[in-house]
């Protein structure tokens, strides 16, 4: 799902550039090089500079005595101990894990996490 979220805007930008250009083949190559360069720059940044206190954590689950915390790309979702209602793992393709919250804000995430 995350790949789709990142791919759609990039492919839309390529389609827009190719559509507005006079020379479709040249603009397609330019777009491909620009797309590859952007993705390589992000990968290098994550590899070289994503460390320390400002690190972007792609996914983490923290379970302690007081609460359960699920973090996805910096977005934290917390279930306090008194509101935790258990968990469920569905048996279909691309298993989904669900942590139940009595406040009605259940947390869902993929087994790929």
C-alpha cells in the first residue's frame, strides 16, 4: 500500500510531463531519469542520514506496562492499557493485524510490518 501511495504521484508527474511536451520520447527519458534520481536521493538520505533522535522509523510496535504504541512513518497511535481489548489476525491473503481499542480507534497494520 505504501508503494502505491508513493508511486501514483510520481507516475502522474511523468504522465503530465510527457503529455505537455512536444517530443514525447525525449520527455519520457528525462522523466525516467528525474524519477530515478529522486528515488535514489531519498534512498541515500535514508541510508546515510536517517539516524539519531530525528530518525524516521518506518514501522515499530512498543508494548510496555502502560500502553501499546504503533508507529508508522512518524505517526504514533497509542492504546492505553485500560482500553486494550486484545488483538486479531485475519487469515486471508495479506494478513491484517488488528489491535482492539475500547475507545473505538482500533489499530490495523499488515503482517509485512
